[in-house]
C-alpha cells in the first residue's frame, strides 16, 4: 500500500466506521453519566476542570447536551445502515455532534472526548456517502486515519518508555498477580501497535468514485 492510498476508502469501511463512531458517542454519554458527572454539576463533587474560567453548566444544560449528543449518535448509526431515506442522517448527526463535543471538552476535558471531537470534526468537513462495493478518495477520512494512527502509536511508545510493560500498573489498578499483569501489559502495547497498522489498510488505488 502506498502513502497516497491512505485516503482511499470503500463503502463498507466507511459504514462500519460511522456505526462505531455513533456507538462511541453513546458510550461517552453513558460513561459521563455513570462517572458522577451529574453530581459535579449539582455541586456535590468538586468541579475540577482544565479551564476553570468557564462557568459550570447547570444540570439542565448538562441534560440537554447529553440528550442532543445521544440523538447525534443515533442519527449517525441510522444513517450508516445505508437504507433509502436514512443516508442523509449521518451528516446531520456529525454536524450536531461536533459543536457539542467541543463544548463538552471545554467543560470537562478528557483524552477520549478530545479524540471524539477531532475525529468528528474531520468527518463533518465532508461526510462521506459511498455505496458498498464502491471506493473513493476521501481526504478528510484520511485525516481520521492519520489521527488514529498517531494516538495509538504514541500511546504505545509512551507506555514502553514509562515501564508499563513491567505490569506494575495493572497490579496497582486491579490487584492482579504480577505474572498475569506483565502478559496483559505486553498485550495492551501490542494491540496499540497492531490497531494503527490495521487501520492503515486501504483498498487498491484503482478506485471508483
């Protein structure tokens, strides 16, 4: 595969990406709800944030943002199914999600929230519409692919440099035996190196727009 092929995608790849992205938005909302975010906005937990100059949302605003993000995730998933009359929902879902994800990152920063925003922003620049069995050049989706490669490769390198492979981090987190924790730690690093390689697999450059 040539570097020039990194922005070439087929319809099946794009559809699965959209489904997973929509599911990731829903999972992000569920994670925030389960992690005590509501209590933070109620004032019952300390609202530690990266940008404390911004006012803390009311619980009403938080509920509205969660509801709209959930709607955006559902629209992206429905649009990815490729059924007549639903395909336009994908772009609507991405354009709805991006400003909400940006506001959420400003309100309470998280690495995965920032990644969701960046990926969503790239896609919203030109939401793809490719039928299964067709391939096309999608420069903005190439940015998504590059972003994912950077995140996982540097994540793996960071773990290696900081001794994650020794397993002690997983021992501290989960109380696992050191022998099991070492194997699991090495597997985590291996997966973070394999994922960008697999995400870089592109169809042949002989594509049909």
